[in-house]
C-alpha cells in the first residue's frame, strides 16, 4: 500500500532539466552589474569608499578584492539561511553576517599584509556600511538560491571593482605620476612631469568618477527618472 | 512559527554564539601572525631612520629581522637618564615592547624612553647612532617616528616619520623620504650648548637654511609645527641621557 503511493508520487513529479551551470540567465547575473546595472555608476552606491581608497592602485585592488569577497560570501550565507531568518530582524541578521565577514577580512589583512592594513585601516571596517553589500542581500539573496546569489554577488563586486580601479588608475597616473608605484613618466623620459595635487585629494576622485559616470551612462543610455 | 517572539530570541542567541565564537577563534588564531607583522613593522621603521629605504624595502622580512638583531642593541632609560630594566611589578622591560603611545599620555617624568643603539659594523663596540622614538600631534591626528642621533649626540643621522591622518599630498609628505632626507646632518644643539632641536620652516623653497632648520612643506605649515614640537619635546626628554652618555655615567653600549 505504502509503496504504491510512493510510486505514484514519483510519476507525478515532472522531471525538469537542470539549469546549465552558466546559463544565459546566470551569465546576466554577473554581467549586468558590470555595465547596465553598475552599483557605482548607475545605482550610485558605495561612493564613499570609491572616493576614499582610490589614491593609488594597489590599496584599491586590495579593497576591491575585500568588497567582492564580502558581497559574494554574505550573499551565499544569507541565501543559505534565508528560510530561517525571522522577517522582523532580517536587517540585523544581514548586518551581523556582513560585520563578521568584514572583521575577518580586516584581521587577516592585519596578520598578513600589515602595510595594506595601515593604508586601508578604517576603510576596510567601513565595508560594513557599504550600501552595495546590504543592497544585494536585501534585494537578491533573501529571495534566491545560493548559487545564483554567489554569482550575483560576484557580479556586483566586479562592477564595483572595475570602477574604483579605473578611478585609481587616473588618480595615481596624474596625482603621483606612477602606475602601481612604477614611475611611468620617468621611465619614458619625462622626469619633470607636473603631478596634480587635486588628484591626490578626494576632489580629484569626484571629478574622475563624475566623468566616468557620464561616459558610462551615455554609452548605456541610462537616464535618471 | 518563524514570526513568534520565542523563535526570534532563540535565533538571535544562536547567531550571537556562532558569530562571537567564530570571531574569537579568528582573533586567537591570527594573533601570532599579527604580532609578528607589527614587530616587523616597528623594526623596519627603526632601521629606516638609518638605512637606505629602497634597500630595506627590497629585503625579505627575515632578513630585516636578522639585520635588526645584528645591528641594534636596545635599552630603556627614564627621564633623568638612568637605565631601567625592571618595571614597577619587577618584570623585565624590553625596549621593543615599550608602547610609546601609552607613555606619551603620561607625564614626561613618568615615561619610559626606549633607546635603540645602531652599530654600522656588528662586531665593533662603537655606536653609530642612537635611535629614539618620538611621538606627537600633527594637524588632524597623531604623528610619530624615530630620530637617529649620531654618536657626537648632536648631528641627526636620519629620521623616519609616520602619521595617522595628515592630508594626503600636503602634511602626509612627512612620511616620504624626500622630506625626511632634509633632516640628515642637521644639528640639535647650538654653539652655546643649548638644545634648540631642528625646526621646519614655513613655506617651501628656502635657501640659506641654517643647521637647525629644514625647508618647509608648502600647504602643510601646521603639520610642520606638529613635527617641530614632537622633535623638540622628545629630544629634551632624552637630554639627561645624552649628558650622562657624554660624562660616561652610563655605558654607551
């Protein structure tokens, strides 16, 4: 009797073909935030750290890696526990997860890359308040499966990374006359290249970022409503 | 069920325990590596006041620690210039472990003053420079560093400065070799034998700079003032030790 019902149930379940590991929809999860739905240039989130850490490329790279890791990992964790989280305290739970991951990143940096820890200092801690991270948790990870959430996190992380790296490239090039601390202008025989003090200040970051947003939006045709 | 108060409380409690446990594990596990990084950072800073920075930055961590052990002998002195080996509780004091910030907050008379004696040739008995930690306030936040005084106890062999939050491109320049190079060879005592220290001038591009002055940083006069005060304060705290060194009352090595 009991086996009969089991068999019946088995028949009733429609066998869906498993979605490809990198299906079109999943590729879009990663590629959308790079351009059309970029967290910085389109959603205008995470500006504070984009201004603060982009004086030179190397610390920016560390920051980009840290943020990408935090977004992807917190997206994964929240997505795994999304059905357990009580709705009323979900923001607190999200914050706790982010804060834990950020503290871990900060401690690891302190142990293995003390120079970078000194340069980035407070800004690593401030990833906690980076609106991109929390935005992704609330908008995506709370309602999607773990694997998709990781892809979404990576996409947003990369979208953030390329923009701040681009800003850092121009700021270091014109502000310090170097790329990754390599004195590029001296190398091509322009030893008295006039470095621009404005680029070293946050104001320079505002200007570079503004131009970047302009170029990027005119390319994708995004208009604020 | 997921919305009941009991569930929320249990969920929060479990989450707190997991998060707290994870973080304390990480903190415990990473502590030795962090201690090593900080030690390396301090020793690199001490050495950078007397060694070529590019050479230093090309060295591996182990080589730097080895070089430090070979060339540096440290001691701790008090305000009146006497060597201190035990603290109030009778525990041994290590110059490398003296927290300069903690001491900075005490009255000058109560502070411990580490001295790092640098020998150019590890086998010789002659001290080339006395490296002294210094601490003070810049424009926005703390500034600190090391001043190396040659064995005539007058000429500056080199300095290294660092800062927490000076303006990038302006006051933050104190951390660059370009600024620190200006201090090399300057004198801290005048002809009358008074401690006048070395002060940074206002504005940049001065010529005819005396032995007690260095060129300023354009746009960072207040940071410069902080550096001046820091140097003068700390050098005068070590003055008694210098006198005892000169009179031979304390051994120079």
